[in-house]
C-alpha cells in the first residue's frame, strides 16, 4: 500500500507523464462509493490523503461536467487502498458502481438501442469522460457473444486496469441485460503490450 510520500510521488508522476483531465462525475462516483462503504469518516480520511498527495480539489464543490486532473481520480483509488486496506476486489467493485450513478452514462443510455451500436459508440463515450487515451471498438461478434475493446495511449496506473474491468463489466451488464458477463484484460501495457485489451464475454 502506498504511504503519503509515495502518493505524492505517484501524483506528481501522473501529472507529468499521464496528464489529461477527467470529468468531475468520475471523481464524484468514486467518492460516493467510499461514502457508501465507509461513511463520512471514510470520505474525510481519503480527502486528507488527497491533500497530502498534493491534489487540492475541493471534494464538496465538484461539478459533474467540469474537468479535473485525471491524476486526482487515480490517487483517490490508491488513497482508499491505503486507508482501508482495499484490494483488487474492492477496486473492481468501485469500478462497477461508477456507471450506475453516472449522469453521462444515463444520458447516453437513452440513445443506445442495441449492443452493437453501443459498442460502436464506445470510443466517443470514452472521449466524453477523458481527455487522454483512445478507446478502440476492435471486434464485435454477436454469434459468439464476444466483444473486444482496446485502450491505447493510457498507461496511467495498474489500479486503473482493475477499476476499468469493473466499469466495463457493469456497463456491459446495463446494455446486454445479462448477469453472466465476464470481462478479462487480455493485454496490458504494464505487461509490455502496446495497449490495454478488454474481452467481454456473455451468455
């Protein structure tokens, strides 16, 4: 788990190397999950860690559609790991929770009339939430019930690989309407690949 000085370094490195912005609702959803699991005391504890890391956003004044440093959204996950001793299961669950309360996802869902159209719209959907990284709708196979999406130019932090698996799992569940959905990261930039590849399989 990252200590305060480690979080400061990670945050500084993310600002320098990853850069980019994320919508406020991404940060709001992560803090909402922390509040649901750990209450206001948990929110305050994570907020303190954010300040120690150098992330000076005011959590109580976040605007859903405003842009904030992507690094802050990532450090929230790492701070929660440190404060609560969370592991991959918790990070995955945080990712799963995000689409459920996302204003932008709810808005976009009104226009998603099929799984294939949702798949084809996924690159534009990513860009509505992030200024960095490029999502590619790589392969859609309705017969075999298999989707592959690739995320390029987004080598942020390994914790985001777990978070995104959870996010894509819930998003797919909302569109496909199946409880038997599995998301695997079949390629990872932290393992030497040129992109992150996520395979979505359902029954």
